[in-house]
């Protein structure tokens, strides 16, 4: 089966610009996660969706970050405006209902903010 | 405060040698425990997980991990390392009282020398 797809793989922007990342989860997976992984650190959960509803966004910097999953499948994560400290790898993961603790990760989008 | 500690930032082993990566957690109760591996430019791949039962867990690629409640540890082991095992390894925990939130350690980078 196809894995979690993410695009773009790399993005370079200047601070104060906006950027968007896209994720397509494994077919049939109702739960979708966005993580931020700063260099030298483990991934940190930003937001979790169950179908098209938000389950947990307690660590999402809502003044600049937003995410949506309108049809319960694909998801986009947006940063506006970007700051230097947003440079990181943004990972998307998905899991099936009833097996939400087994998460499958995409390859990530590496963001560099100059 | 909840925490996951991987005390070894970087480990170097010779090919064919045994490997042990350490992971300690700090939670009020036994959480669900995971080990993931991340190769350069790739997403995280699940190696193994522990929910309950037998404290010695077998995973993919010849890895195993042992849960020790008294030490709050979940160390990853492999009897004979292959050059392809060179990667970043992350321990993760999911507190059983939340069911959703994953907490990752900072990772251990493994180098394998011929």
C-alpha cells in the first residue's frame, strides 16, 4: 500500500513570508498528525485530526500556524508569517481508527527560513 | 513533568558488534512505549512497541527492546549490527491516560564502522 505522501520535500523562504505544506495520509486512515522536528530534537506534535475535526492543537502556535483537513483526507499546514525559528522538518503521520497509537510517517518537508 | 530521556546523543559501533540504546521515561504510570528509526531524509519507521504483557518485545530488522518498570526504561538492543543500521533512533512514549499525545526523546545517532 502507498505510504504517507508529503510535498514539497524542501522549501526555502525568507522570514515574514508564508508557506504551506501538503500531506496525503494512507488510504483509510482517519487520524492525521503534524509534527515539527527541529534539528537535534525529537518530533513535537503540532496538531492531530480525527477525520476533519481537531483532536489536539494545544502545541500549535496559533498566531502564525494553521492547519486544515476539510474533507477528512488530505491536510495542509500553513505558516504565516514565518520566523527564523520555524526552520525545521515538518512531518505528517497517519493512523487507523482503533490503532491510533501505531503511526505511519511521511518523509517530511524540510523548511529553511532565512 | 513528563519526559523522555535518551542519554546517548551519538553512539559508534563496529559492524557485527552488539548494540544497546537507552531510553528512560518519567510518568506517573506505565505508558505505551515505542522505538522509531529515521534514516537520512526519510520519515520515521516503527521498529517495535510495547503496550502490555511480555516485557521483551521483538521488532523488525532484528531489533528487540526490554521494558523494565523498576528502572522506567525501555532499552533497544540488537545482537549484531549491520552497516545499514546507521540512522537516528527515537524513543517515544504515549501516556495511557491521554491516548493521543506522543512524546519523543531527542534521539540517538548511530554510526556503524566497518
